[in-house]
């Protein structure tokens, strides 16, 4: 049913039925994560003030003490917000351990992805934590889809500079995700040759084996 509703929502948005701002406030109050995901696809700025002299929708989740919604909004702010906005959130007390911040930043679709990752690591974000490993219910719901470390995400999306930085700061290239795969597997699977090369060398250093110069030659 939820999938059907999402498709109806996309259809209406394609027809430009919604005039003006998207009904994000309603979606947050109703805890409709599916609607929020669709709104993001259609250009939602989750950091935009609700109205003049009012903060963004994060204030609603905080007021309602909705930890899951707070985590979701913080995760997605890290994924798309400018670095100065992210800095502002932390200056106002955002918790680096709240949500899956480094996982989202690791595949941030902007040129400043490395800068955001660096900032989160400097603030103490856990580098080798499997996504949702501290939230048992969420983990078991999403485990079949593959949950890994920030290094897995950076490798999957070919973020070679992020991969290198995470490795330099202690990321484990041999750690397996919930599908039993290393980060290098996903880099190779997605044909990201440079990320796969960096990860292969890191694996060799960690395991003490000789380099494998031909391992990624078919990428």
C-alpha cells in the first residue's frame, strides 16, 4: 500500500498539483518517511525555515521528542546541506552520534563530500560502525538490503578521495557488511577502478600479503 501511495504522490507532483511549498510539515508530523523521501527527489530543502522567524522542520521533531525523525532529518541534512549549515547544526548542539551521519556523508553527491566527511571525523563520528548496528530493530528490518560501514558506502559510490581519507583515519578495509562483503567488493561490483585499487592495497597492508596488481585490471 505504501509503495502505491508513493507512486500516486510522484504522479501528482509530476502534474504540478502542489503549488508552492511541499507539505513537509504535515509529513513530519505524520511521520511519513516515504513522503519525505519523495519530496527530497523533487527538490525539498529540509533546512529551509518553515515560515519567517521560524526554524526548519527539525524543530517539530525535537518538540515532539521524535528521535527517529530527528535522526532522519540530521542524516539527510548531512547528505545535502552546505557545510556551513552542517557546522551551524553542530554549533547549536547536534549530536555527532545521533543518526548515521558519516554513512550519509560518505556518498554525498557534491564536490565537498570529503570536506564534510573530514569535519564529521574531526567531531568524533565512529568510522568502523556498521549502519544501524546500535539500533537492533532498524538493523534487522534493513539487514537484507546490505548494511556496512561508511567505507562500504564510499566504495560503492566510487568516492576514491573519501575512501583514502577514511583508510588513513583507521577504517577497516576487511570489515564485512551484512551481506558478508568487503568495501572492495562493492567498488569492483560498481566498476570504480580507483577506489578498488586503493582498497586492494589497503587489504594487502592489513593482511600482510603481497600486492595483487591484476585484481582490478578488468574494471
